[in-house]
C-alpha cells in the first residue's frame, strides 16, 4: 500500500519536507539538532539515521560549500529523503545512502570515507522502556542496540578534530558520557528545558576526536516562558533557522 505523505514547510518556509502522515515526524528535536551542527566551508558531513533528511537539509540550507551524506537503513525513508533533496535543490550537495550505521547490510564502512563531522538523533528508548510506540514509529523510537555502539561506529568515521553532535533524552546522559569516554573529548553538554523552572528533558551533546579539553556544562535553552508565545525568542530563532546554537567555544 502506498504510504500517505504530507508536505510541510520548515525554517519559516525556506525548505519543504515530504514525510509520512503517520509515523515519526519532524519535530523540535530535529531542528534543534540541525541548529547545533558545525558546518564550515569545505566540510564533508554525515547524518546517521537521517530519516526523510530534514535535519540534513536544514543544515545545508544555511551552509555554503559543504557536502553531506545521509545514511538511512529504511529504504522507503531513504527514497523520500532523496526526493526531499531534489525538491529543495540540494541533490548536487548531498547524497542519501541506504545503509546501517551499526554494520547490518550496507553500512558505514561501505562509504569508504571519513567525515569532518557527524550528527544524529538516535532512537531514544530501549525495548520495554516507556510507553510502546505505534508500529509506524517503532523503528524511530525503539533502539535495538545501545548508544555505545552508535558512538563507537561513528567515532571511527571522524577525522582528527571533527565533532560528533547528537540529541538525546537528558536521563540518558550518563550512558552517553560512558560511551564517549576513551573515544572523544572536549565534551560539551547543552541542556534543553521545557521551562526555566523545570529540569531538562533533552540534551545536545558535542565531543571532538583527539580533544583533551575538559567537559563543559553549558547554560542551555528554555523552550517556553510565561509570555504566552509558542516558544521563547531564543528557541524560536533556532527552530526557524534564524540563529545557530552557540556552544561554549
């Protein structure tokens, strides 16, 4: 049965994304991750588990002379991502590879490349953790391998000094830090809070290959305040692509 898709405007209408009507959909996590990615001219960047390509395209929309590869194991999602690249006029700057970051079937090693940065928004939950998602969302929500395997595989594909950037649930931070230990340094943690008085629900984490800089816990971001607006001004600027996230350097 043909999958029903919607076409949605992002970044204030600067890009358009086709995505399944039912299943995992582009959300604030996608756009916050995109805002956090370092994309300097001449870089070659990888998004692991790119889905329909929304984060990759959002980064590409603010970048010049940057090449992108999106790796996606779901062949249907990879096909939609290629359509999205074409729709946004980015097919010459990026490619979508159908494959698995964890080495099942076509995988990272088949790319025969290293990258100046990698970014990803992995499945957040383990089997039996939290509320079970619908079948359409299962592949995007339920991790069948621990985050340590993702980080190990992606570290091997980084050039010296390159950054790994990811978004995840805040309560998984200890697991993330354990996976980074001995692999990447210069770790920066950027908490994402629903409101100033509430604990962080998400964290953006960045770390570099070969860095010995000490860990930094940054101020982070509040998504909402008491003004009645949909988002705080800082959050709105990031979600609309009008600003990039400022790390500790």
